[in-house]
């Protein structure tokens, strides 16, 4: 297995130095930052082990992840561990993602829906995870977690419609409704800091509904 760490970043300049420091403590994997139209653009001041790809304008998390996946696969990497750039994913679990069977196509860092998760996020995650579990006919515990390990070849075998946060749900539907690939979890801590979420509750709920309708009618 040849893994790479991929982190989409949008105006998280203050968090990135600490994130990269924490990643470098636990592993020596290359780190790929996808700057999704940040203002100002993110400059690579982090050293030789860090690469940055720039989107000229904000394209969305799904667009950025796919751009990173394609770059990684083209450059010989077999797996991508995705981690959000706002320090809400504890880097101490990266070794766990690396050490699980490399043939598993998708591994998700599953958070506890306890007191530390805001109530609206807990409700949203429970609903979306339940619907996706029904569609995919597998138990999905945390569909909204972006802390994941993807095996790149099967993920890039498919076409995707979603450019934003719904991409992560679309991947689940595509891989496990259509192909029934292998799937596992790593329990992770639930961390919420004071950073502003880019998720828009009403608009993203509508996008999720459209994704489900498209899935059913296809």
C-alpha cells in the first residue's frame, strides 16, 4: 500500500500549520492540500513533504477530493486518507487507517453521537445514515464523517455528479449499492471546535433529497 493524506482546505490558514505538524508526528506520508479557492491563496510554506493544488475559485469539497484522488492515482498512490483541515479529525488515528487490510475499499472514521456532537448535527447524521443504510443495504454509522481511507482505483472507476459535501454520500451509494465492495470502521473521537461550518442546512438537505431521488430512479 502507498498512502497519501489529502485535505481539502477553504480559508483554514490558521489551522493548517498545526494540522501538518500533527500529521508529521504520527506518520511520514506525503500530504496533499487542495486549496479550494481560499482568499488569500494558501502558500506552500510547509516543506518538501507537502504539496498544494489550487482551485482558482471555490468549487466544493467533492470537486476538491476528486481532484486530489486523480492527482494521487496518477502519481502512483494506491490509497488516500482524507482529513478535514479544521482540526476536527484527531490525527492519532492515521496509523489505524494505514494498518487495516489494504484490500478494503473504504474505511470510515465513525464518531460517537454523544454530548459533544451538536444536536442539529446529531439529528442530521442519524437521518442521513439511516437512509443511506437502507439504500446500500449495509449498516452505515456515520455517513457525514469526512475522515476516511479510500482505495483509489475502485473510487475513480465511477462518474460522480456531486461537487459539494454530498459527494461523500454519493461515494457510499456508488460503491456499496452498485458494487457491494468491502467496508469497515474505525471509532474516533468526536471533536467540535469553534470553526465555522461550510454546511448549509437547508440547501444541503435539498441536495441530499435530490441525490436520493436520482439514486432511486436510476
